[in-house]
C-alpha cells in the first residue's frame, strides 16, 4: 500500500462516488508512494461552474484524501467539454 494510505484505486472510487464522475484518469507521479497525483475528472456536477468553482467543489469533496497526500493536480471537465476535447485530439 502507498505510504499515504491513498492508492489510485481508492482515489478513483472516491472521486466517482462523491463527484458522480463519468471519467477519471489518475497518475501517481510520486513513483508509487502515493504522495503525488495528477488527475483528469469528468463530471456533470461541473456544468455551469467556473474553473474556480469546479476546483473548490472537487477539493471540498476530496478534502480528506488531499490532506493525506503531498501534491494534487487536477483538470476538470464537463462531459460535453471532455467529448469535444477527445474529438479535437483524434482530428
């Protein structure tokens, strides 16, 4: 288990449950100790919210998990934004 007690699998499950995420990508950038994560989170809960409001929502939902790790980077999208981004990437 990771030193922080946080694993990518546990974090993924929490994100999906608390933010109703439809897509989650997590990368443990700490070399496996569970101290640094980069994430992409797609959730309908972000609809109509500014970037700051989205980050506040995600940080609030993941407060305990974020407190247990050293670094947390997140990119947050609505399902429509993510679909558009994926279309641009394949073009």
